[in-house]
């Protein structure tokens, strides 16, 4: 079998099975594990999969620069954002993550809503500057330009003083085995810290993020109590989430 044929078969197996193991692929193709690992390295370098110990998982496409992600799955993200915005009740403290779906979320908030929004995203804070009734708390720190959010020790310190009702978490990967993941090491720490300070964590997950993984793990699926997906999301993608005990809301 040619290298290109093996790689195509690996990607097809990932799509069907959600993960591949180097040992099993070696036996399937009749080649050494070193050969399979080389194939996996090359596919990972192309952004086609995410390597993990012993094999690989589907790679999330949601790691493109912010400007590019604004045009990805816009309709689905808007529906998810609308559903999330409706969860915020008057008087609550809600943490809103950075990201393109979060930007759409704050645009959906009713003009008469009285609540407090905590965010480490300058763009989210600016979008709410003209809202007549919302209190906005902006967490500072070093700016991570890819997602336009604050990260670092100063941000973690500020987060430690918050008690929130809800945290709307943005992720780049939701996978039954790999859990919740993102593309930046420090951002993963910030998301864990925010989840620790909220009574309920709600993950905003368009279809491209399901059954996919990125380099840095935020935590298990059960870090979230709820995951919002689009209505047309296949049951094959949501069933493992529900099996883990996480509620799935279709928007």
C-alpha cells in the first residue's frame, strides 16, 4: 500500500471510529509501527489529526486565527449563542469566555437584562460597553492575540475572587476520551480556573468541535454540566457526551 493510500485510510478510520491506535494500524496495513507513527506525524503536521499517546484523534479545525473563525459555521454559532444568552437570568453573575461564539452571545443579550458579565475578553467587554443595564467586569493580564483574551498569573489571581452562577466556555475540541481541549497551554489553565469559580459550566460547541481534539487538555467532559450544540448535530456525536452524564441542549 502506498503512503498516500495509508494516510487516506487512517483519516477514514478516524472519521468512522473517532480514534486510531498505532498498533492496530500497523497490523492492518502490514507495516511497522515506526512507519505508522511517521504517517501520523506527517498528518499531524498538516493539521489533519491530533496525535495522542498510542495513536491519534480527529483534529479540531477551530484553531484558525480569530478573523478566519468568524466566518466558520456562522449560522450554527448564532443559534448556539442565542440559546446560551437565554440562560442568563436577571441578577446573575455570568462568565463569558473569549471566541467567536461568545461575541455572538453578548450581541443576543436583551437590552433590559440586569446582570453582571465577567470576561477576560477585551472585545466582549467593549461589545457590552453600550448595554444600558449590564455590569461588566474585565479581567486583565497578558493578551493572547489568537483568541483576544487575557491569560497569565494576573488573570488567574483576579479569577480566584469570583463566584459566578454560569460560565460559558469556548473550546476547540470535545471528545469522549480526550475531554475538553484548546489550542493554547495558558488558555487551558485560564479555562480551568474559570470553571472552578462557576456553579455551572456551559460549553458552546458547533459541530466542527465535536469528536475532535486539540493539543492542550482543559479537563474531562464532566467539567461541563451542559453542552449546547446545533439542532442538526448527529446523535452519534452527542450520545457519548450524554453517556458521560453531561446534558446536551440543541439550539
